[in-house]
C-alpha cells in the first residue's frame, strides 16, 4: 500500500507532530511505502495565484480552475504543485494530520488543498463524489484540538464536530471521490495528562492497520441524481 501523509503543524515537538511520526513508523514497519509532506518544514506556499501556471489559457484574466485544467493538459503547473499532485495520485491512502484552527485546517493546509486538488485531474465537470478523480483512494483526517468531548456532543455548546468539519469531509474530500473515514480526534490536548496522551497514541497505533478495511462515511452518489443533478425518484 502507498501512504501519503500531509502534516500541518508549526511545532515539530507538538503532539500533532507525534501523531504524524507515529503513523509514518507504523506504516513503514508494516512494509508500506510512505511519503510525507511536512508543509511547515517544506515552506510550502499556500497562496493560489496566477504564478501557479507557466503558461496561461487567458493571460488577461485568471479563472483559477480553468487555468488549472490548462496547466494539467499542458504540463505547465508550478513544480511544487506537480510534485504534490504526483504523491496524491500515486497513493492509496491519504492522511491529513493537523491541529484544529477555528474549526478548520491551518491556512497552510487549506492552501495545499486549494493548489493541489487540481481541476482537470482531481475533479471537473461531472467528476465529483463517487465519480471524482480520486475515487478508489481513502483518506483519514487526524486532528488535535483544545476542546473537550462534551462540548461537541449533540446537545453540547458547539454541537457535533463533524458538522463543523463538513466543509472538509464532504465539500472537499468526498467531493473529489475519496472514501472518507471517521476522523481520529485527540481531544483537549494542550491540557490533558501525559498518560492521556499515551492513551491517544495507543488508540492511533491500533487503528492505523485497519484503515483499509473500515467502512467509509456515507456521502452522495451521483447515481441518485439525473443529468441536471435533480434527485431521481426512488421507489
């Protein structure tokens, strides 16, 4: 199996970074091929711009998604995008590892998504959800946060975390065709005991070998919609 870990934490000594190195070690020990993109260590550029294209379909006006398609078809995407896109296309399992910032990803990871999930290769036209360019691959989000579990219960002050992550789990990852697994969450990390952190690491180690066998979260199938994306009548 080919595993691609994308890690986004500014502190190499953080617990989030330990989750990353633990996953890498577990997969390598099992004989899997692993690639890691540590975005902060790489100095990854998160800013999507016209500079991402060596040649332009329209030099006068940049429609980013259309320029992505042009760059894919002509092989003129920026080198850093092409490098990350190749890792993504080659992998069987994608691991996105990060601390929760404002119920979302750190900006550097959002920029990676913006620039690397390229129209023309990953999605475009009717190529989304179960027809997306990344269908057949799996993804797990592993994240740390400061909040406590009860705050995100159904009746908790914030409501379920999965709802806050819908933009990522469905609107980004499932949209591109990925089979999205239940996220791994380490709660209240800045404040818990060392023993609790070890419990999280143990749970993470035990879960990693089963990821290719887990049932993915349910998301829409285009088979249930017509060519204009109106829902089909279901008997």
